[in-house]
């Protein structure tokens, strides 16, 4: 049965009735079924993101903005300098896999880049810990749901540590503060007239934890993602009026072409929206493991309505005393997010449901949603039945975090599907990191120790501007910021490694070991210049590559005898040519990256 379309009680995204002249869109006169009315009322709301969104939702946006407290204007400087990036909140029904590690490595690289630029970064990750599927997984393991999610959450954090992921907030949706925030949002959305109760009958996929439309299933009502037959269910639920936001979402995509990226993902989402939005259920009557629906203990909050607000509760959790009112996250605490990095399989929830939910709650929309592609192994979809699951914990244990981060961010165009072949992985990492960076650095430092007493013989800034290595560095490094900011990690790495590659090549061309044997002062000067140019280039490479290979970059920095807390302390301005000084002492040469050895890939049963 299709949910009945009902008249909203009021309508304005700014949620300031006295200040807004725009009337609600007319609808049938049928009154919504009674949800036990929340006891508390809500103060005026408005988005801080005035340059993009309010004109879509409110004809009196300027007047609405004036109702905010003066304190909000004081947050503008902080917001301008902040950068918020999120991974999905990973579903804690099973251990993390490569599909979990991939977007997390990307988000960490982006966060590290913006820290280099001096931005106040808020990198949010965490675990989505409610729902029927989790309760079933816990039961199959002989654990309570609480024990199960504690174990899974710890596994995710352990993997992030192994991958050198430096997050600022790890949110768990089972936390009391998150639950309180979600209940408050539901009360507010109800007050806005966007929740009603109805009976729904349809095909339900437990794996996806959602009802599937006929067009979204394979023959025989099979879920295309989990390859299982969807159950036929009929139950009474609360519904969110997604259909009310048809025009608003269409306007979002018309006026903000970069709201969803890459373009193929955007086109997919636009197609969904233009095909007509349908209301969706935001509660479950047969699921006990979840947040109790406000004033109705027979229902729990639908896992997606619950989990998406985890991005907001994470930001509030970073600010002592911020409370649990979701709107507070817009007061200089990091909301709206600059980018959600997600898999394309959860694009509909983030690019269609989530914006409408935020509009209803009176909150600004995220600035960008980026849907990355899927990973395969040896050209095949990974699965336990094929015995080809790629375990990130095992891969890091065998090859190290820098190698894993580099391969997946350099060799797979972020946003497209990508394949992992272990032989190619080993060959690429050895050629780029072990040879062009590690071996080049070690050889150069060894020559410096032997011929210059491990001291820099000249200022790197004095090297001629037309020196081949300096030319390559000053040509390629300026390409990197735009690549990082566009989430084109492959392009960023390509530009950076072109510099180290040219340095390694020039080392062979100039043959400084031979020049040092010459009695000609000019030859010796050229040999010294060669070593300094290569070391300076590798110093720059260490900073620019830090977002992708933080461990390797720190070791290069240490080998060069540079002061401070590694490349991150240098900041992006440190990529300017001229950082090595005459007389600077260099550390004793030691390898910074060991060559990988090809071995038979291990899989899990």
C-alpha cells in the first residue's frame, strides 16, 4: 500500500514561521495520524550556508538570517578555516574489509592535505551499530548485540591505526549522546509535518535493511547486491515525507552541479530524483536493537535515519559542552561537512534521503557527496565463496601501510571501479617508492656522507632555476593542490612521483660519483649541486606525498635531518624550493622503504 500523502503542519526550511512568507505546498486535507506530540518546542532555525541554499527554500532568507544570535556571525572565521570530511559510518555486522579501508585511506589523505594547508580539519569516521542485521550477526556468534558491536568497533579502530589513519572523531551510534540527538531530530521533523504513520507492504532485504521497489530487484525478487530473495513484509511504520522535497532537490542539482561527484554518480542521482520521490519508512516495528522511536516504544528508528545523523553527533562530541541539539553543529563546530566520501552503493541514502532529512530538520546541506567505485581482485568480484577476499589487515601486515595506501590511491582513479592484482601491486610500489624514492635517497645520502661529510655543501635555493631537477619540481608540484582538492589522488601522486623519478634519472645522468673523483673544481661543484638538487627535490616530495604515505614521508624528513615534527609541521608552504641550507647535517643513511617481495596472496575462507 502506498503511504497516503498528507498536508504538512508548516513548511519552511529555515523553520522560522514568523519570518517566512512562503506558504506550504497544498496537499490533501486528511490529517496525519497522531504521534504522541513532543513536549518541547523548538527555537528558530536557519542555515549558515546562505550563499547556496536558503533562496531555494525560503523567500525571506535574509530576514530569517537576522533572527540568529549575534554569536553566529563570530563563528564565520572559524567556519571559513575549517574543513570537515567524513567516511561512511561502517556497518558493524562484520569485520572491516578492503571496501571499508579504501574510502578511509582517501578521507585520511584529504584530511592530511588540508592540515598541511593550515585548515582546522575535522575528520569523522565511526561505526553504525543498530539494526536487524547486527542483531542476527550477534546471535550467530553467541554474543549480545552490545558485545558484538563493541568487538567490531574495536576491529575498525585497530585497522585504522594500522593504516596510519588519523581521525579526529570516531562516532558510535550506540552512544547515549547520539541516541538523544536522533530522538531530538525526529521530534523536530515531526513538528515540521514530515512524519506520519501508515502501513507498508513490500519486498524487504535484510542485508540492505530497506524495502526494494520492483525495478530495484532481479528476477524472482532477488537483491542485486546480496543475491538473496527479498522477504515479503507488511507492517505499520512511521514514514518520512520525502515526496515533499521533490522540487527542492531538483533545484539543488540544477544550481549545484558539484553537489554529487563524480559526474556519472551525479547523473545517476538526478535520474532518481527526476523519476519521482516516494516517502520512505523511518521506523521498524519488528527490530528491537535500535533507538526507540520517540513516544512509541513499539517502534525503533530506521538504521539509516539513525546513522546519517552520526556525522553531526560526532562533531558535537568533539566540542565539550555542545550538548545534543543537532543544530548546534552549525555554530562553528564543523557542519556542514565539506565532503562525504562514500561508496556508490549507498549513494541514494546520502544524496537523496540525507539532504531532504536535513532540510526538514532545518540544517544546512553538506557541500559535496563523493561516491567512489567498487574494488575487484584479479578482475573478479570479491567473495568468500570464491576464496578471494582481500583482507586489509593481512595486506598491511605483509607489506606495510605506506605500500597499501599508495597503491590504492595512486593506481585506482578515485570515483571509478578498480582492480587489485598482487603482482602489479608489488611491481608498482617497488618501482615508485622503493626505487625512485627510497633507493634514490639512500644512494644520494651515501654519496653525501662519503664526499661531503654528511653536510649540505650549498643552499638549495642557490641552485640554478634551469637545473633539470629544479625545473621538474617547480613544474609538477604546483599541479598537486588542485588534484588533492578534486579528490584526484592518482593525479596528485603522478605529479609528485614525476619529481622523484626525474631526480633518480638525473642521478644516473650526472654520475656524481665520477665527478667527485675529478681534480677539476667545476666537476666537484657540479657533483655537489647534483646531490643537493636531488635531496631538495626529495624534501619537497616528502611533504607533498605526506597525505598518501605519511610513514615514508616522515622517514625521509628524518633522514634529511630536518627539525620539527615531520612534513606536517612544515606545512604546504614547505614545498617551495629552497629548504636545505649550507652546513646542514644529514642523518646517517639508512633505508626508508624496503622492497616488497611477491608472495602468494592470502585469503580468508
